[in-house]
C-alpha cells in the first residue's frame, strides 16, 4: 500500500502506540524497540497478542513474532520503501501459520484481510487525519460487553 507520507512518519505509526491505537489495536503495554516484548489488546473483542520485536531498522524494517499460547505464534515483517519525499510503500508479510493445508490457507486469508484493513486505516489517518474505526467496525457483533 502506498502511503503519501514520509517513511519516518509511516514507520513511527507502527512503533508508537499513541498513533497505532488510532487505527489498529486499542491498547499496548509499550513502544516497539529493539528486543522489546509488549502486549497488544483489542479491547472491543477481548483479544490480545504477545509481541516480540525481532528486528528493527529505523524507517526501513520492522519484524516481530506475535500471537498467543492458544493459537500459536507467527512472524510479521513490515518493509517501508521510500518512493518519493512524501511517499512510502508499505509491504507486510505474515508467515509461519500452523495446521494442515486448509488451516494455513484460512489463516493466510484472514491475515491478508486484516492487514489490508490496518493499512487502509493507516492511510486515512496519516493522509487525511481521519480515524475510520475499521478494525472495531469489521465485526461489531463480536464485541464483548463489559
């Protein structure tokens, strides 16, 4: 996805939970940095993921291992390619799905759809200053009630 903002700003949106919570998860236990271990929460769904930063290269690359004990862990790698002064192409690869062929395909499709929502939300936020609430609104009937 092409985001019409500088690579430094796009990269920062993924490592700084003050920004990320505006387009993806609702809470984080901390900022992503080299070797960091944090928890991301999607409070509306009662879901969380443990996140371990594997590799971080400022404004260029972010690689994590994430998941939970019940569902397993996968790897996610973001690359941030500067195209022009105010253009960054973001690529995301999620790998390491478990189970038989059908289960891995289902997980890959779910991941692709989820990361598409995340990138669309990021684009709207950084380019237009609009929080679309895409993640929360994707499955409102799945929201947990306090």
